C-alpha cells in the first residue's frame, strides 16, 4: 500500500503544471514626456521594479539620441565609449539580464542637464532597486487600496508562452486523469 501511495504521489507531482511565468513590463521612459530635457529620470525610475524580461521604450525627437554607456561614462556624461547608440526616435531596449544599465542622451549638454537614466535590473522574479541617483520621494497619502500600475507601463506575457498550459486547470485535469487511471488499474 505504501508503494502504491508513493507512485500516486510521484505521478501527481509530475503532472502538476509549472508555476505561471511572471509578466514582463514595457516601460515608456519618462512616461508621457518621453526621452526629453527637463525630466527627472532619477525620480521616474525610483520605485520601479525593473527585472530581466522587461523592456525600456525611449520615445524622442530627432534632437535627441540614446546611448547605452558604462557607469564611468554615465557619471562623466561621455558617449566616447558608448556600448550602443540609437537615433531611431522610438528605441526599445530589452532588459535581458540582471545588473545595472546606464543610458544618456548623446546631444551635447543634454546629459549634464539631467537627460540620463540608470536602472538596476533584477533577475526575473526578484525585487530590484534603482542605482543611487538622487530622487524625490513620492508624495501623497495612501488609501489602503492596491496601487495602480505606474503610468507608462504595460504588462505583456513572456515571449513564446501564448498562455498555453499556464493555468492550473490543465495540470489538475492531467493529475485527476492519472489518479482515475491508477484507481482503475489498482482496482
């Protein structure tokens, strides 16, 4: 009897679905103001839980560009050692791995005027923090209800999932079928 219970347990465990994947977030940098001068990107990034799988979308005019740079180039507002440079006015950058990422505008004077963004990307499923960039703490009181998603963000499912098998129903159905089958075999 103990062996039969062990077999049933193992079959049910094998039939259980994997946990649903976390949803990726598409962030529009600067929200409605986009990638422009006179935006405090430190405040914009503050409190946003950037994680691997998310996307940063930079929307900007032809007066600007986006340069991904090292921490040193970020601090000195230099594009001389840029890792990547974009000027398509609608740049989407996938945050594929955990770590710090640094972006500046390549137009002379814009970075030193504050047009720069630093984000810390956490591994998918963990809570990241923002690199030390001066930020203004949020104001206003809470109402006790769940907060709305930040403006300029959208949730999108992970690539290649299409929702197939993500719900627990399909795993339970398989598990129930295994149990019924075992019940018939074991009589």
